[in-house]
C-alpha cells in the first residue's frame, strides 16, 4: 500500500512540474501583453501616410526618419492640431526668413506668424532644411539609428523648451517601433557616447550619455554665434496631456 502511494507521488510530480512551468510561462506572457502599450489607429495611419517623406528626408538630409515621424506626431497632435489642419504645418515652424504665405500673424502685437504650406509633405521637407542650420550641426555626429541621442540632442540644441521633450519622442518611437523604419533596433537606454574630440564632453542625463560641445568661444564660428542668439524658430511647446488630443499649437 505504502509502496503504491510512493509510486503515485513519483509519477505525479513530473506532471505537476510541467503544469507549473506552463503556468509560469502563461503568467509571464500575460504580464507582458498587459503592460504593452496599445497602438492607436490614428497614429498608425499617420505613420503610414508620412513614412516615405520621412525616409526621403533621411536620405537627403541625414535626419532619422524615426525622429521626424515622432516630432510630427507630437507637434501636430497626430495631424489634428489647428495649425496642421489649416496651414499644413506639422512642426510649428515660424515664418522667420519666409517669403511664402503666413499663418496666424498678429501685426498689432508685432508677432511673427507660422509658415503655411500647400501640403503637409512640404512641411516635412522644410523641417528637414530647418534642422540643417548651424544650430543643430552637432546632431549629425550621431548615427541615424541612434534615436535617443538625436532626441536628447534636439533639446540640448534649444529646439524645445520642454524638458520632457526627449522622453516624449523616445516614448513614441519605442511604442510604435519607429526605430525599425530605417533598419534600426530598439535601444536599451544605456548607450554610452564617448567624446571623440577636444571641445566635446560627455554629460549624463540619468539614463544615457550624450556628447555635447564644450562652451568654447574660440571654437565657435560667427555663424554659430548668430544661430545661437536667434529666437527659437521651431516647435512651440504643446499643452500637457495626451499627445493625440486636438488642440491649437499656437
């Protein structure tokens, strides 16, 4: 009797072990899918519509397609901001040095308006030309797949006043896997960028290191000084909240 009972225990234990392993795997997958952020169809439609012009911008100007799309999604409220709908301006680029039609100018307050485009794709290409200015030259030291350094670099170069701007871009890029558009891979946030020349230093923002030019007037050209002193022309900080909400980007 005792012998039979022990045999049953020995036979039953491997079965329980298999069941236990299955349960652990099931729980792990359930937790993964539960924590995964859903992909909204409006975002997917925006990406599908503009990914080719973003890739064209990357080929012609060297700006990562992932960064361009993330900026467009964020700054235009997924194409639903008033400026995007009425002026085809997805990046809030102001009308400094602009000979085309102007949107939202208020002459009585001596305020510059925003550039108005015939179609959204023109806004994307003008955004690329804007980022080729001397203010952003340091960004082109980074590979087009290094979206984290590009996101942080935009903030460091003065593109946006919002301190959370890099995190917002990175969150969009990783949630919608925009890093894969140009063959890149998701980064783990611990990438170390080492300084490669005198006049550059490595600074820590808490998650990754980013190369930044040392403030050395002797190395700064007159053109760079002018660009640094000019008023910020792009990106007007958006209201806090869900990126996809419809709001005026003025």
